[in-house]
C-alpha cells in the first residue's frame, strides 16, 4: 500500500498552519488578537483534560467524598452512610430531650418566681418531675391530710429546731418551716438525686431531691447550695446550709416540703424535727 506523500504533507501543513483569532466589540473595534495552530489548540485541551482528571483523582483518593457517594468505595460507602443516618437520628433525639428539659426548667422557674402559685400549679409541676415507675396513686386524702401509704420509709430530719409555721392545705402553705441556726447543715431526708438547684427571687437558694416511690423533697431559703443537679445524695448527707435568702423570709430557717405523685404531704407526719 503506497502512502500518498502529498496528502501527508498537506495535512502537516494544515495542522501547523497559523490561524489568527481577532476579537471585536460591538462597535467593531479590535480588542484582542490571538495566533494559534491546530496543534496548539489540541495540546491545550489535552493538557486541560489531564489536569481535570488529576484533580478528580486527588479529590476521590484523599478526601471523604469517596465514601459519601454510593458505589465508589464499596462497603465503606454504605457503612459511612449508615453512620450519617444514625448521627442524624441521635441529633434529633438530643434536640427533643433539650426541648423537654427546657419545658421542665421553665415550669419550675415559673413556680419559684411566683409566690401566689396555686395548688394545682404545684401539682402539675411535680407530676412532671416525679419518677416514671408505679402509676398507681399511693396517697389518700383523709380529713384534709395527705398520707403516705408506705410505712417502711424512714425520713431523716433535714434540720433540728422548732417549727415556726405548720403545713396547711387551707392557706396553701405546703411546707413545714423550721427555725434553726444560720449556716447549719441542711441534710437530705432520703436517698435520691438532685433534680433542681438554683436561686429565685422569692424563695432564694432552692434545692429539690427526687426519691423512690415518686417522692420529692424541697428545701428553700438556703444560704448556700452544696450539690449540683444530677448528683446522687444519701440520706443524712449535707446538701445546703440554712439561710435567709429570698423575699419570702423573715429570718434564718428551712422551708421544707414533701410531695408524692404531684400531691403535697405534711412533713410533720413523717419527720421528727
């Protein structure tokens, strides 16, 4: 087979033949001139394609994108996708827990900031805070006194002193006030966890403990709080110091409350102060 030398010569002349590209504006004024050949143009695009392929290789070889796109990296891609899905689920769960926690805290702050809150308001708050265990009510209303049905619970006296104000459903004073020395240790009446430990304008430094059998104990007007929220405390362990904090106090004393299933109990029926 003979090679046509003339055709080859013409082909080489064409690809190496210089061409001029002139750029004009709308007024036909020359703005730029480029001189190139077909060889230059092909070489430029070949280099450009090589650069793009190199960048693509580096992107998939050295970045996490290789496991994000399904099918590129086999099982690793599917595992990574599953982890992303699990993380999204955990994030949603955490957001819901934070919302529930904020609702509980706001409810408690409203109660402690409002000295005229009613019995129903306090019931709703402590029903929200009580243990999620036995849903059966274990207290009965008899002669306007709520009584704890379990007789095997031994309450430790939070302080020793004399009672200045008694529990009364009629006046909505759901506590026993005990006068004692300032900065005397306030002790946990039962084993439990610290549910709330903050300051409010009306009741000063307040600490609330959550116990078994849906029991809640409250200690108000403290000078100092010794425990933080979430801490487990034993019966008789110091959790605060007696004080005179808050607007609703006239001297150093402990305002002590007991609640069960959202209902107030008379502390004097269970604790020997």
